């Protein structure tokens, strides 16, 4: 299945809740994730497939991204510390300025035996979405994330991420596709140009409060020529989302690395709270 097939699935509006086709679509996305590849490891600080919805005007979302690498890299390579048994905590604060524009700010930290708790870096992320008045067949938004990470935790210290976001709710089935493009300004990948990092999410509403499915995080390498398979990486996260309240968000997943160069086992949790200070 190609990327355009996934977009075709997102555009399909004929599926109804409980139909056999909804389960077929979920299986198709699972097959897609197993067949995709990735060119570089995730930073394991903010492991999330974005949805299109932005934070409402005047509302501030505060999120904690907690990730623990159970089985990861075990050697320091070119000054970058290993990820094995590292705990990463990211604070994300996002404010909505109107119905289609938000800005997020990240503080990355890492804790590991022998290194203590360390500040890793900061990113800023403005995002816009297509207004609902456009009546598009899918949700559509785009974010730009730029920032710095210390060399001890990332070989590429200054980076830019362009993340288009396409999603759709089809009955009880939710699909999101993030065809992300990454650019390093300082580090070993600075000369590689933009790299393609597709991310996917497929989840099904088993109840009004429980959505479960899979997430996939990948990258293919430079858009001018993908890396050999042996240098690519990919991760799949069976995950669950709890819709307990409009003010809260909760996501939990266990990630399995599908290639030799990927961290093999990661546990992640996202806990968020919306505040309207007015």
C-alpha cells in the first residue's frame, strides 16, 4: 500500500460504524505500518501522532510526556549518551489564539543513572488549521517546530520540523497521517537536506471513553534518496486513549522497535489538562 492509498482511505466517507469495512481499514493501516521504514531514531521525548484539532481560543493546554526506554542503545556514540534505561520528561504548554492558530512550547529533560536529571533543550511550535467553514472532506493542519537540543542527547542540535496533519473520523474509526519533513541546521545530518518521517495513528472507539489502536513512527531518509533498509528504523506502539473529560487527555503506549538500530522497547504516557484562565 502506498501513501496515496492512505490518503484515499482518509477521503472515504462511505464507511459506517460497526461495518466490516471499518475493521478492514484498520487492518490496512496496520499492514502499512509494518511495511514502512525509518531513517533515524526518534528522540523519544515527545512521542505523539498529532490530530488536526487546535487548542481553542483563550485556552492553555499543559501536557507531560513521560517516556522510559526499557531496552535501548547502550553505548555513547560520537558524544551522544545512550538511551537504555533513560527516563525522558517533556513539558509542553500550548495556547490557542483563535479557532485556527495555536503556539506550543516544549522543555525537554532526561534522567539516567550516572547522568542525573538534565535539561536537554527547548522547541517552539506554531500551528494553523483549515477552518471548519472550508468544509474539507478531511481535517487539515500544519505545524512548524524549531529548536535546540544539547549535543549529549542529540547529534543534531538545531532542527526544524514541518508536519502536515491529515485526519478523519469514520464512524468509530479514527485515522491520522503526519507526513513529516525534518531538517537539521547543525549536526551530522545538516547536509542531508529534508528527511521524510511519516507517522500514523489508527484507533477505534470501543466505548465512548476508550479508544485503542496503533501508532507508528518512522522516517525514510532524505527526500532526494531514501536510506538503505539496513540504516532505517521504525517503531510501532499499541496504544490507548481515554476520553474521561473535555478538560483532560490521556494516552498510553508500549513501543516496539522493528529494526536493529531502533530502541527496542519504550513505554510512553501523555497526561494533559486544559485551562481557561478567563
